[in-house]
C-alpha cells in the first residue's frame, strides 16, 4: 500500500529587534518560490510565540532570515534548543549572526557573531569547499556585491565553505581566513549559515539562490 509522504515544511522567522533589512520581504518571496519549485512548504512568521516544542516539531528546518537583536524569550529559547536537540535544522541568513548576543548557546549554533561592516561594495569570494550541496555549483572565485560582515566569537569546529579575500575590498577585519559561509552539526541538529543576503539583488541571483537552497536542503536532511 502507498502512503503519501508528509510534506516537508520550513519556518522562515524574520523578527527584528534591531536593524530591519528592507530585503526581508524579497527574501521571503524567494524562499517561498524555492519551496514551490522543490516541493517543500514554507511558513513565515515574525511571531516568536510560535517557538513552542509542539509547533516546532512540524518543521524540518527553521530559517532565521535577517533577524536582529533579542528575538526569543527564555521559554522560546528553551523550546528552540529542544527542537535542535531532537534533530531539527537551522539556517541562518546574513543578520542571523546579529541576533541573540546574550545567549551563548546561540553563538555556538550560528557559529559567529556580527561585529561590524564597511560600506557595501564588490568583493572576491573564494569557494573553499566545492563538495557541499550549497557550493558545488558555484565558481571557485566568485565576485559579488553585498554588505560584508566582520565577525567576533567565531566558534571552533565549523566547516568553512566560503571565505572572502580581504585584499579585494576595503574594511575587512578577520584576516586571511575570513569566513562567509559554513555548516556544522551542533547539539543534535544541522546548521548552515551564509553571510550573503543583505541586498534585494541577492534574492534574484541564481547562484545565490542555489547556494541558499543547498543550505536549506542540508539543514532539512534532504538526500541529494
């Protein structure tokens, strides 16, 4: 007998308590379109009250899309940690690293905290791992325009996917191995983070969208 496969769902969370990115609606629409094209359901919210153990169980991955500041209270934090510990996936996009500075577990999860950024400009990225689902389609040397973060509290044990060449732009502060995208398994769950995605234009760029889709698929544990 055939059983219908339960549709995979992701939750896009885009609450901001600090800077609010104008590209959030464009990013949401892009992820919804990826869902239509690749057969997964996309729910979107700015309501932290949805972070309950029961509700989060419905999702293969939770995507923090340009969140900023202190977005979850203690009970919501505990529910989210429980979700990750039971095998949930996390995708952090751009300002997801500018989020929850007073929660050390989140620092370990996301992999680093935002420190500062110079003005938006073109820079050269190096795709250092071309085997991952989020990077195998990318050019090894990738020139693009975005807002480039400097990071603090970079965690050990991250699998770095992309670095930025600080000689190719002005204002980099993380040295020769300045990470821009990474993944790791953490506390029972799968984590993907990409710094890319400040600008509206990112969400119309096929290379970037494939990169983001790959990260989402990794976090969802989709076999590829």
